[in-house]
């Protein structure tokens, strides 16, 4: 009588379909490996990232896997710690932006009226400012540092999420299962959090991967310009900072190639994971 | 049946929507008369069929009855209590007694929830069962609608359309309602499945005494399940009566046309009269003084264009709004 | 339609008002210009007071806001704290290089996005399609500044073909061959914008190609090429218009960073310097200016959108 003999949970189905996207799956594995290496940085790093070694500006080789910088710090160790900072910034600012966006998007979409009007105009305003400029100005106002960057990115990134969630809520509100919950006399809270929110989960998760990719890029740009993570703390962006000088750019490629490639890897992988999630969670493709 | 208790009494129910194209520069205050002075009674344990073409206001009527939309006028009396104009909070105590089944069973079940939660949450919320006791009650409900008990652990997409509609029925029944508004509950299903669902609904009515307001554009299902039938045209009820009576002796030319258009179970009945229904289904914006059906009616006379006919009793509770019928031309369809 | 445009303009006006308020608040958070002046030991206490009064800084914040708005309406953006030039004049003198850079990048990236997006959609699920999607992904994921470094490394340092900097103000006569300075920054800016947009156009195009009426036309035996060009492209105008609107903010952001790297004497470089020096009137003006341009671009996009696609549900999308 049932269409299928073996039934699976929603998460199980998403996972099965996710694995079919080979590039996305490989990227997920790679991303997890990088994250593990970053988390284990204190164990894996051969040197203290801030430790000044006797070898200055040394090319890769010997104990220095990726060479040393002009101050004699081990590039490989700094790369691990920098990745740790970049991932932390990416994940936490995405969480913050998504939380703010979800709450405001749900409010705007479900309650409508004035709340909707105000929230949407604020998203318009924030989205009108070129993003990097807002971040730079915020960077001037507040003392730069990792936690400040996370807060700044989180508070600037939410409008996209809010718009997405609002759109989802508006379309879900017209669905009959919401009507039937209303007819059953369920509370607004129940409808909002138990009926609507779980159905926004897939688009939010997909969108969040994009936000995370952008956050990682933004932290890198900001630190590259010297407005983000401040030395001596390593970040992928500020490791590239030195490459603004022609002598580093031409003479010491080991200083900037590795962090640059790492940023690209993180962002490409995050984007591919998002793409695979989109394929896996899209209700329009066959089950 | 005649003497039984009146559960729902709808009087002059009216709902207007602003017409499309009400623009910035042409504010013309035009309205779509979606539901216009609709009145009917629904008795306990009875099925009232509401039929008409799409856009005639039958679904809006159903949505107004369950409180999904606010009426612009008229009253909806449930057990003598006025529902129209009740606040959300006041409604919630009565809501459990008024439930609804939708056409699209896929859209009407939350795709992220297991059947157990879909059925249990409203019951627990209203204190009908405790959370601990809910699975047992859900099992009973599933059995009642002819689904195996292990259906509780599955998600809606794992079922066929007919099975999902059974879940919808179980959900509607879970709150022990006395009236269920059924908005085209079988029209999305295969014909063979349609009969199963209709039989289930009839069976449940016999066992539980629930009343149905059965909305459909297909007359077949309505004829099969309804005790009484109301025919709607452009927001108005144009004919109302016992099911057999309306089917055998339709008074309104529109009802005659509809019945003529039914793919006949009776091969002798020729579908010729369907030809009456040529032309546009009129629009519910520019409703004139006269009969709304006049533009498409082959029998339209002067009076029909000038004066609006009112629902009149032609005996045995068979009502129609037609000047021709009032003049005594009862028509045998298809003869 | 008229109602929609009127509503859109009204919302735009509200947003504009909000933008000026945000801009004002942000700049007040940056710091009191008097404190910045006071850090200069040569300026006396009395001179500070006079200066504060001149700038209206002894008034309540809301009054300062209205004074500021009033000045802007007269085209007066104040004076730079560093160069003592009128900000409007500084903006004008840096505007042209930025317009050249952004305009070139916009044109190039639109062409890339449209051509590759449509090509990819028409050849969906082929090797060519996958390669384009992969490259688009890569373009989206490579930070603009890193791409700039790589291109400088190869084309300026190794091959010596193109200059990495040295662009002077275009108003400056003398150096005839300016184009070669433009190539690297414009390429980087265009490539970072194009990645996302290729994918956007591709998926919008796929949706159009899958629509029923196109199948019907196909059924009638209209040639594939004619079909794509005549029917699909007209509908593809909608995503193209959208992409146009989406690119504007990215161009502003990108030019701030790239002008820094390539020493391009435009608004971005000026802004970056102003930010580093906390030159408050200059930051305030460029932020406001770019926000207004983005806002206008959004409004124009929305209206074009409604004109191109009359079936769009007006009003629902805000």
C-alpha cells in the first residue's frame, strides 16, 4: 500500500541526494579536513605562530614547510592559525547574520503591516550602502579585532537572509497546511515556529553557505587592507598584506601563494557544498 | 432529516474583493462580488453539496464559514453563536468544532512533519489527549480512515494522493468536529480513488454524525454524497433543494445546464443542454440590475434583464431564483 | 503600473532619508572632528572653539543633521579636514577615473555573464556547460585582491606587458596611452563580478527554456536557433536587467580595494585614504554618494523589471 517499502527521514533523504553531487561531497570532505586541521592547529603546528625563528625570509624547506616570513615566523604554522581565524569569523558571523535575518524575516513575513514596512525599508537602506564601505567605516569606528569583525559582518549581512525568509513565509502562508493549522486553532507561536520555520530551513541553510563564503572573503579583504585582524595575530587576509610590496610579490611567493590558495579553497568548497545542498533539498527535483 | 437540529445557519453572507486594475489613476471602486447575500442552513449530520463553475464563490463561502476570511456582511450562526466578526481568540474555542479538508492533499500536510505529529499536535494543543496518550489515539484515527498504524512514522511524501487525503480526513476528525468543510476533496484524485474516499466519508458520517459542507465543481461526487444541493452562480445561490429533487427536476436554467453536462450515468440523458453554457462565465465585477445568468440564458426575457430574481420556495424546500421558473415553465432537462 | 512606479519612488525616498540618517550617525560615531583637530598641538583652545562654532558642532545633533542636509541640497559637502578642499570638488576630480574603471568593468562583465550564461544554459549538462559553471564558481570564490596580485605577478612582473600602477588623473594631458593602465584593474573587477552573474543568467535562462510555451513553439518545428534568439532572449531581458542592478554595489566595493592595489586615482582610492586619515566629511560624502547611486540603480532595475515583465506581481516583492 505504501509507495516505498523502506521509508527514510527527511535528513536521510537529503544526505543520500547530497552524496550524489560528487563535487559537493568532495568539497565537504575537504572542508571538514581543513576545519579539523584548523581546530587542531596547536597540535599540528610545528612552531608557535608568533615565534620569531632565526631564519628570516627563508624559502620553503627544512623545518619550515612553507618557509618563513620577514620576521622569521613559520608560514605553515601561521597558515593553520590564520585558517582557524578565517573559519571562526566565517562560521560565527554567518550564525549571527542568519539569526538576525531569520527573526526579522519571520516577523516581517508573518505579521506584515508596519513591522514588515519598517524591516523592509531598513534592509533596503543597509543593502544600498556598498558593503565594503560599510565594513571599512565600521572598522574605523570600532577597534579592529576578531570579535569585532564577527559582529560587524554579522550585523551587515542579515538583510539578505531577512528578505529570503520573508519571501518564504509569504509563500508558505498561502499553503493549505498553514490554513489548516489556523483552522485547528493553533497558536501563532506554534504556526510560526513549528509549521513555518521548519519549512524555511532548507533555503536558509543554502543561503547561509553563500553568506559564509562572502564572510570569509570579506574578512580576508578587510585584513588585507589592514583594517581587519591585526598583527601579530595571523589571518589569511593579513598574511597577504605583505604582498602589496613588489619585492615580496616577486621575491617571496611562498608568503602569499599559500594563504591565497587557502582562501580560494575555503570559499570554493563552501560554495560547492551550498550548490550540492541546493540540489539535495530542492523539492522540485525528483525524490 | 427535516426536523433535525440546525447546526449552521448562514444568512446574507457577503464577501467583496477589490477588482484587479484598481489603479492609482483610475480609482473606480469596482468590486468582485465573490459571495453575495448567500443564505443556507446546514443540519446536524447532513451533507450539503455546493456546486458551480470555478469562480462562482463556492470556495470563498467555505473559507468564510471556517473563518479563514472575514465576511463583509451577513451572519454565520453556529449553534446560535455569531461567528462573523469574532476575534481570533474567541474563534479558537469554536474552531475545533469546524474543520476543513482541502483539495490539494500535498499542500495541506506539512512536508517536514511525520504523520504522528501532524495528527497529534492539534489534539495535544487543545487538551483532547495527553502527549503520552497521543500515539494511541493517532493509531485509532489512522485505523478509522483505513491506514495502517505504521503510517504514523512516515512523512506525507511517502503516501499516494488518496492516502494523503485519508490523513487529511483523520486530521479533521481528530478534534471531534461537528462540521467539516470539504473544499473539492476528491477532484485531484483518480476516479477509482474518488469513490473510495467518498465511501469513507459517507461511512464516517454514519458512524460519527459529522456534517459536511461539500464543495465541488464536479456534480458526480456531489450527487453521490449530498443530502441537499445548493447551486451557485457568480456569487449567488440560484437553486437549493433535496439532492434527488434538484437532480430530477432542476428549476434554474443554469442548474439544468450543469446537470445536462454531467457525464451521464444514465445513457438516455443526452448532454445537449450543456450547449446552454456557451459564452463567457460572466464576470462578477459588472453585475447589473437583472438576473446574473441572463446574458447566457437561452430563455432570458425582458424581466430577467431588468429585475433581480430572488430565491423562491417551489415546494418541499426546493428553492430557485429564476423568473421563468416563477412563471411556471418547469423544464425537463434533455427532453 | 503608474501606481507601482509611484509606490517604488515613495519607498525610494523613505530609504534615501534613512540612508542619510545612517550616514550621519555612522560619521558621528567615527569621531568628533574637533577631537581630531585637537590632536594637533599647533591649534589653540580658542581656535578650536571658533572652529567648532563654524562647523555647527556646538549645536544638538538633530540640528546638525538638518544643517548638513540643507548644505547637501545646495551641493555643499563641506571641506576636507586634510586638504581643506571642498569635498564636492575632490569628488568631481576623482570621479572620472572611477567611472572609466567601473563602466569598463560593468560592460565587460555583462557581456561575459550574458554570453557565457546563455551558452551554458543552451548546452546544459554538457562538458562545456560544466566547465563554464566551474569557472564561474572559481571567479566567484577568488578574492579580487588575490586575483589582482596574481595578474600583477604574471603580466607586470614576469612578462612586463602591462603596468600595475602609474595611472594619473585622466584630466592630465601628456600621457597619451592611458588604456594599458586600465586593462588589469578592469579585468579583475569584471571577472569578480561575472562569476556570480554567469550562474544567475544560466539558471534564469534554463527556467525560460523549460517553459511550456517554448516547448509548444518547438513542437511547431521552429528552428532551434531562431527559437532561442527570438523567444527566449526577449524573456532573458528580465534576468539581464536584474544582473545589471546587482552589479552596481559590487562595483563600488570592488573599486575601493582595487584602486588601492593599482594606485588608480579614483573615488575608491580617495575614500580609502579618507578612511585611513579619518577625514570625516569625505567619507560621509562618498558613502552617501555611493548609497544613492545603488538606490537609484535598484529603483531603475525594479521599474525596468516591471516594464519588461508585465506579469510580475507588483507590490508583492517589497
